């Protein structure tokens, strides 16, 4: 006999977005049911942002030791991958209590650990429970895309969901996919001592500014990561205790052999098994269809985060959660606005971006100007020997419409430009700020200032100064 539960809000999925909605709604006095079929914290905590950054941090320490001679410090790192992964899982464990069942139950959330499936437009079945609610929020996230490569079903491979359980350093890791996940894990494993090859069907980091991507590509290749672009994978197979990957490139076939394979060729929205048809919710392979307010074709139901088919970032899921709280609880007609959503790829150097790229702005027919400043002209960068990078700002009529930074901590450095775009700030405001010296953040001020340099030191300005000198 199923237990029936009535709720104000029923949330399916306990990842970043779902947890944020649940916590906010419960603390505002609403009756909340949260359904999760697997791990609390979702992909970000267990398989994505948290473990990957912990692995990157370990790899960065190994890399820093190897570079010590540049600074007069000689050392030789010894990498124990089992201990590295113990560190990774230790970081996950430290954060887990924030996302735990116990914490959310203390907040007043009814947590059900089971798979959820709509049985009608107003009811969800989960294990032994049937939940009816005034509103549903679908926050089921995404999973590694299962690419139809011949032989893949018979060949062992890692995804981001399994690679953090590996405790033996690959002799040669072959990575299929040149997006953020593939490149971050490729560089981390290379720094930990593995040989690494990246295979990308088109160009690596295709959504980012090509000028910035070129800097990241150079950094990875300089460290020994082999990158093959325009390489279509046509088959994979087991070979000699490892893997053999066949690619077609420039009209010719080539076989890449390695000890291990990592599949990082994109993400697919988790829409299967939810009974969306029974709920009258329209969806496709790309995700659930939503309007600008994240409402689905079922007026009771909303979709947020990766499953909503847009930008697949944890911070976007959090942003969506805030909109749901405003719409559902405060009845504010909030709508999504992606014009100032940043993203970052945590390679070294990091690449962070917000707004339009130069190419996108020109495609729109805008009168584009570009302000830039190279990292090698930054004194802090010289002190730390981090010389490959830049700040590139896209400007239209004196206002910032896009920014890209390639530098250490670029993910942190991009925030002022997020504010500049969201607040429609003039570039002169950034140029007028005082930046602490010596810091990497000076590249933003210097890039902004460079926009005004030609006018400041023009013949016209020199004439004005000369005239003013006549008055004393």
C-alpha cells in the first residue's frame, strides 16, 4: 500500500539546483518533498566540480614541484595516485554534510531516496510513495553522453562518474572530447605523470574565443598533452591490455593506442524514466522545453539546471533555483537572462568568459571595439613566471558586452566583468578603479585603460593640454 503525501513543492533531483530550491522553500515555511534516486549533491559534488577541482589541485602541486628549478628550488615529485584519490574523496566527504539527507530533514524537507516517475500531471510515484503537489521542480541534471562509437560497448572506459575511483596511474590516457571536462582531466593526469592524448572531432573549446583557446592549447601542448583536432573517432577496441582508438583525420585513418580510455564527449539531459509524457511535459534529447520563466508545458511543473536544456553549469542551476523561489513563493514574474552568465574552464591557465565573444558581437552587426592586455605585461605574472594569457574586452559604444580572461585564477578575475555586463557599466568605470599592486587583477584595469589610450595621447589632447598650459 503506497503512502500518499501532499506537498506545496515536490522537487525531483538533489543536485545543486534541487537542493537550493528545497532549502529555500522549507525555510520559508513551505511543505517540501525532495526525491533523489542516487547520491545527494548530484553530479557536481560526487562526480563533477568538486572531485575534478580536487584532482586539479593535486596535479598543480606536482607541477609546481617540477617547476621549482625555475625559482631556484630543486625537487622531484613522487605521485601516489591512490593517495591523490584519497584526497579527492576527502574533499567530497568534507562537503557532503551540507548536502546530506540529515541536514535537509532538519530543515523540514521530506527526503525520499527512490526513482521518481510522473503518473499524471499532478502526481509523482517514488518507491512506496505517491506525491501530489501544487508545484513540481524537475532538477535531474545530466549524464555523460553515450556516443555511438563502434566497439565502445565492448571496451572498458572511464567517464567523469568513474575516473575518480581509479587508483592506478594510467600509462597513456586517451581522452575522447576536447571540452572543459576532457581538457581539465587531461592536463591533471599529465601533471600527475601519465602520457595523455586528446581526440576532438572539431576544435577544442568551441564556444570560447579562438584567440584565448590558442593560449590554452599552447599551454597544454607545452606540458606534453597531445591534442588531435578534427579527429573523428570511428572505432574503439581492446588491444594488448589497453585500448586502440581509430580516428579519421584529413581523410586518413590512424590508430591511437593507450592504456586507458576516458569518454568526455558531452552531456545528455536526464529525461528518461521520468514519465514526462504522463505529465504532459514536452521534452527532447536536448532536455525539457521551458519558457523564459522555466515553466514547462505542464503549468504545475518547472525544470531547472542541466535538464532544462541550456547552459550546463552548476552556477546556472543555482541561478535557476533563485528564479523558482521568486516565481513560485513570492509570485514575482522573474525570467532568465543569460547575457551575464560566466563560465570557466579550469585548465592552467584558466579560461573564463562572460557575455559575447568578439565574433558573436560582429555577427550581430554591432560596432565592435576590442580592448586587451597581455599577461606578460603584468608584474605579478612576471614574478610567478605565468606569462601566457590576456584580458580581452569586447566593447560597443563604450559599454562592455563581453570579456574573456586567460590567466591563473581567471574564474575569479572574471567577476567584475560579470557585474559590468549585468549593470550595463561603461568601460570608463573599470578604467577608473584602483587595483592593488602587484596583482593579477591589474590586467582588467589595464585592458580597460588601453581602450582610452589612443584618445588620451592623441594630437587633439596634446593641443588641449598645451592651451591649458597658457593659464599657468
